[in-house]
């Protein structure tokens, strides 16, 4: 489960997370519990499950894309994540 926190003094609205994985991984991503992150709170969560078809022979990699609106301006952040524990 991912928990999202906003440490800013203004809300983040229209919050969305997208994730992509290699073809050998099956990703199920459930909707977030909300689209607004109030200031100084971590009230939004999102559940994801991954099934690695290689039984851990190939490591899990994820590309993440986070979109939100801050002070009326759209923001897009992207990252690649690796280094998951063995077996994922």
C-alpha cells in the first residue's frame, strides 16, 4: 500500500498515480482513496499488487508518474524505482 503525504501549506488536487512495470510483471493498481491531499496530512492511500512471472529471477522495476494541481498549476513528476527486496 502506498501512502501519500502533502507537507506543503496548500492542498494538492486532482492527484493521480500511474505505474508501469515490465511485461514479466502483472500489476494490479486500485483507485486511490481520494484525489485531494490536504496540507500537512497523509490521508490518501492506494493499493497495488505485483506478480513477477520469473519467480524473482528478474528484479521488479517500476516507472511511476504522479500528477496533481498545486496553486492552480498542473505538476507532473516521474521516477523509476528499483531495488525491491528479493522475490518481488
